[in-house]
């Protein structure tokens, strides 16, 4: 992006009724064009919001972070440079490069990084924080030639590594990956010496653009994709299994299929992190079954569900997979080596992301693996991630039981179902926040929140948060429901209510209301309902429990709810 384009984007404003998003850009240098570019990229991410970007005082990064802790933000972007750790590591302050001074510089940097770490962790308890580590090279302060590494520079890098490791381990501060920045912005071209000396602004414009684009991506990233549907022949493995046989397709060096092996390896890693993997292949199912019995596969058959192998259209397979997963096409990536198959699926499901597997281009195939990591990567893994595939299979079995006309109530009674319900208000409960911002079908109103907005809701004196975890004799589904609302006299007003599709048809929503009525001794529960394109399951539920038809404020009376509630068979544990 060029400066004029960034300025043009910044001047564009949405309607007067749009919500205001407030971000902080904290650095020790003059913010100048940094603010312009960051605001432009944030506006591109949130085109229907007013974006307000505020900066701090020149030369006081630590103080800027400490002052920001006392304010409300939708996110805070922090740009750290070596000069913020000690002015002698910049080029605007003279004196201090003699060999005798280097040990003192190291001690100074150690002290400053310790205070920065403390301030950043405190700030991250209130809002989302994205941090860029130093992007500019150290000045020629050491006594060795620049092409020779030395103890002083290694010491500085060690202190920075310890600082970054502690922040990453905290799980609350997002760090920009320096390797990605190096790939996009050559380190030798970043510094503008004249501008830094004369104006206190140290960056070339191209680096400003790259840095702001990446830090904006980091602070706003929250919704990774959820499922991969993959072809088999010349995608999952090298070769056409129906022609060469199950033992002749390859994914290793010997068979010149190493790039397919790396693809399998990445899929296995993503599956272990909770990403859903399915197969859509035009093939003979018996031959494919034989191939998946090979012990050298890197992604095992048990990590895949469902597996659609037949000669019908790929779009039909994709449709059945989406139904089995119960997620939207916009959360899924479809991979195939055939442009025709990609076009056929894209025509039927425009929202799905279709990617070509470049079988004969090693560099392009490796770039595809990096792209997949970016599409599916997430900041933190939760316990529920490892349970996702198991719970999808359970939901399928339960759905089949219901459709067959079996007695659902009797089945649930024998399932030994247990609900763990917590009323602890934890603003940075990763799983709860993820459910609120991802769930579409059982969703009261489709509202999404930034971390700061979510925390602000929970901080209100009369508000409450309810999270629900589920397990039965078939296994655990983990945390599957979140409700947020407030108490008003003898009434409850629910602002947010979401439940994972994995928990459908178990009567958990009824038990949730029953616990709410009992815990708060409420006479009425009001639901701030808004219909969306995808929350029909929630609409169907509400139609059976609200008093006078479905409106924007659905009312449920305690007395009539008890009459309408089905038989519930749960062992419930409640904690506050």
C-alpha cells in the first residue's frame, strides 16, 4: 500500500450509526506514518466501523504502555526497537559505544525488558496486545567487524529471546513472527537514517507498510478456518491409486512424492490441533480402503471423517461433509489438483476457499503448506480442540438415532450425562470467547465481540457469565455453551447465548434454562434475540419456550417453562 492510498482509506468513514473501535499504537519513536498505515489496514479489516488510533509520548514506550493500562481499547499494538531498551542502541544519542560501556548496556537492557514484560502482561489482562520485537539492526557499537558475531550482540539477543519466551508462554501477548517480517521486508532496507536523525522517525516507507500490515493482521486475527476437504490422487499422495494400485502411490523421497508426505504431515498436525479433515475423491472405495491400511501413512484413517469415496460429483461429497460437520462453507478449505473439480465445487459453494495442489511445482506446493498454516493456525490450543472429531462422530450417531425414531429420552437417560456449569467471570477464557465469535446456528443474535468489548461486558457490576461443559459415558465434549447476561430485580436478561452444534439434540439448552431459573431465583428470563441467516436451530428452540411469539425480546416465565420442559437426565455440578 502506498501512502496516498493509506490516506484515502483513512478519510473514508462509514455511516453515522457505525460503532467506534479504539486502538492504541505504542512506540518510542515519532509515530508519523505508522498511525496512517495502521489505521488504513484496520479500516480494511473493519470497513463498517469508525477506527480511532491513538499514540503515546515520544521516547517513552514503557510509560505509554503503563498509561494505556488505565484506558479501554479494542486492541493495543506495541512496536519495540532496541533504542527503547537503551538510547545508546539508537543513533540519536551520542556516547556509550566504547568496549567498557557494553556490559552496562546489557544490564540496562535486562532491567528495561523486565519492566516492559511486567507492563505488557498487565495490559494484556485488559485487552488484546500485539507486539513487534526490534525490526532495525543494532548500531555498529561492538568492537568486532560486522560480519563477525560477538558476545555483546549474542547477549542482547539472549535477553530478547528470554523476554519473548516469557510473553509467549503467558498466552496473553501475541508476538509478530520476525521470520515472516524478514521474508516480506529485507532487513537491510528498513532503516531511514536521515529521517531518524532529523525527525525521530526511523523507517523507510516500504517497511512501514509491511510492519503495519502484519501488526494489524496480528491484532485482529481471531477466526481461523475449521475444516479441510482434500482430494487423494496427486494431492494426498502421488499417483492415481486406481491405476497403479494401493502399494504404488507414494508420499516419500523414494517415490518422488516427498511434497505429498509433507502435506500429509501438516494435515496430521492440524488434525491433532482440532482441525477437521475429510476426503472427497472420485475413486474405487475398496482400493482407497486398501491404501489407508498402509502403515507408512502420516495421516491415519481414524483422523479423517467423513471419507467420501465414489464416482459422483465432488460438490455432492462436499455437501454431505458440510452437513456431517455442521459448519458453513466459509469455514472450510477444499484442495484438489484438478482445476475442473475446484471450479465445480466453487460454483456450488461460493463461500468455500478452493486451493489447487501444485503437484509438479515443489516451491508452490511448499508455499501452499505455509498458506494452510496461516489459514488454520490459532494462538492457543484448548482441551476442546482434541475432542472435536470425536464429538462430531458422536453427534452423527445421535442424529441417526433420532432420525430412526428411537426413544431419545430413554437414550439420554442411559447416557450418564454430566454438566459442569461455572459462573466464574473469566474475561480471557479462550474457549468461551471462541464459541461466542464462531458459533452460528445455536446463537441468540449473531453478535461478535473484540476481546476488549467482551471484557467490558463481563466487568459490568450486574453481569454474569455461564459456561457449560458436557460429558457422558461415550466421552467428553468439553466446553460447549456460553451465556452472558445481567440480573435486573427478579428477572434475567440474556445478551449472549451460544452452543456448539456438537451438543445438539441432548436437551442441554433446557437444562441450562432450568439451572438459570434456580440459581438466580428468577421469575422471568428475557432473551435479546435477533434472527440471522444461520441461527434457525436457535429460532426453533425459542419457538417452543417463549410466551407470546418470537420477538426481539423473547420472554420465558419460570412457571410455564417447567410445564413445557422435557424430562431431563443430567448430573449437574455448579461452581462459582
